[in-house]
C-alpha cells in the first residue's frame, strides 16, 4: 500500500487540487493547503525530508523581493486612475462621433477604444466596466442588437489581457523566467490582429444583418462645447503620450517594466489633475482596489510556490513531462493537447489561476521540445483570454452584467422605455468572440513569426550550442 502511494503521489496531488477547486475553495488556500498536506504525507512515507519544507520561507521572501512583480500594482493603479478620471468616457464619446456615420460605427468605436484603453490600463475590469457604463446605453438607444452590443463590449475589454501592458503577460513572463519586455514585444502584433478580427466580424454583421448595428442618426452626431477636431486632439493626444511613455520606454530599453509602470502611474495622476478630477475620494478608491488586486495575486503566487515545492519534491514535474512528451505528434501533438486543456480549464479558472498552476507545469516540457517560451507564453495568453469570455463563468461577462440594465428603464435622452439586457443575451453575444479568439490561437500557431519577429536579437536554444575547444600540442616547436 505504501509503495502504491509513493508511486502515485504526483497524480493524487494534482487530482486533490482539482477537487478542492471544484468545491469552490479559494485558490491561494487550496494550493497552499494541498502542498502542505501532501508534504507532510511525503515526509511520513519517507519520500521527502523535513528539510524540503524549510526552503519555504526563502521562496516566499524571494517572491517579495521580485522587482518584476512591482509592475502589477503600478499598472493597476494607473488603469484605475485613468478610468475614474473620465478619460475613457471622453475617448468613447469622441471616437463614437468619428465612426458614428458608419453602420456599426459605435461598435468600431468600442473596439478602437478597447485597444487604446488596453494599451494604457492593462486592467480588464476597468475597460469592460467603463465601456459598459458609457457605450451600452447609447448602443441600445440607437437600435443595436443587445447580443452584438454586449459581445463587442465584453470582448474589447478583454484586449487588456493581451495588448501590453497586460498584467497577465507580467505574470506569464515571471512564471516562464523570461523578459517582460520581450513578452510585451511579442504580444503586440497578435493583440492588434485580434482587435482587427473583432472589427472584421462587426463589418460582416453590418453587411449581412445591417439592422443589428445601425449608424448614428444625424441628431446624435453632436459634441457639446467642442468642434470635432478640437475634441480629437484633447481626447487622443494625452493617452497616446501615455502609451509612448509606458510602452515606448520599455520597448526602447530605456526603462524596465516596473519603471515604466511607475511612470505610467505618475502620468495617470497628472492627467487626472489636469482634468480637475483628482481628489482624495478617487485616490482612496484606486489605492484600495490596487491593494486588493495585488494582494490577490501575491497570495495565489505564495500558494502556488508551496504547491510546486512539494509537487516537484514528489517528482510531479517528471510525471507531467513524461505524460506530455509521450503524446503522439511531437510539438504539434503537445500544442494541440495543451491548448484544448487550457481552453477547457478556462471555463472554471481565471487567467491568474491558470498562469500560476498550469504554466509552471507546462514550461519545462515546452522548453524540452524546443518551443520558444516567449512564443509559448503569448500563445497561452491568447488562449487564456477566453477565460474572460466563457459562458457562464467569464469574468468580463460578470463585469458587464454588473453594469447592464437589469430592469426596463426610461432612456434619459429619448424618454422611451428601453428593455433590460438579459444574462442570456450577454452569454449569446460572447460566443462569436470566443470563436474569434480560438481562430487567433490557430493563427499564432500557424504564423509564429507574428510573435518572434519582434524579439530583440537572435534567439538560440542553449541546448543546441556545440562549443569545440581546439587541441593544442605543446610538445611541438613553436611556429615561426
């Protein structure tokens, strides 16, 4: 019996974690409790030594000393300040007027602003909530189909996960042991291509079912107190400058992601101050939410460290490696199985949980198979993006549900009774965009150059390097 337990400790540990998560236990505590429980069992069985668990304090302090993770609170704070300073509202209003005369113009505006907010905030919740509050009532007012409106808002908000300065890319780079700057550079083109695919879908809707996404009527194309050119300059120049300040300095190698995040947070405070919207209430809300999200991430990371220490101690990494490297098809078989697995797990886990639990198990196998880890991280990032859109557990759908009308209401502009947005309409609206995200996964696999072309310098697999030292015969007379 003891032999059976020792031989199957790794699969038992992984199965126990899945069971705990399905029962709804908090992920951080489920990871830590699982690691400690099986650690003690392993010590009792003689499989592990007590010295193994003595390494835990140093590993936890290592997390606290990780400068890269400082970028998470900086970018979170920046996004929250910008969202509450009214920049998103000004952007949506202005860009909506630019695209208004086109069929589907408001949907195009939401996609454009979603990509722009993604490049300035990196926070999905802030993007979805801001666009849900501002755009959804306008889209419903002028005859947009509820499923199309809900789907495009939720999907555009999730661009903040894949377009730098995405928080998930910071975590992914940390877990893969790669540069955040390279991860950002590799993810930029796939993020923009994904936004273009969203726009292409809306274009198809306007061609085949134009009534689902009409143009704005002439009376709605008015800007209060500004002419359109003036408004474009006022609304677009500040966020574009902030994007260059944050991403430009990182890509040019002038600043680290942490330093770029600090500059972005400072820039967001300056913008809020210039807009005369910076007060103690806004500052307190942003700091409170930043502290909560940062603590959430760190606790999960601490829990995953406890779990991974014991899991590796019982040779769980070798079990996973043997399981995945024995798949038929080599790299192709590995990528197919991994992407299907991540897609299915995304129904139940959010991207932080996937990044901390699954990625550390997959990275060594991917590297052994000769897969570039930057490309692999971007691929998983695109796939994990579906975790925000999966009915019924997608967080972006929850965010939109929280701000969408739950009962019929009188529109404050037209005075007409407007029907509520149902949860089913939000779910059905998300499905086409989940399919688009899966198409993007296939494109990243089929065209790896869209990720790899942006990486700085030649990338050489150290395992393929063959160094030959010339043999010198010291007995021979020196040449003249």
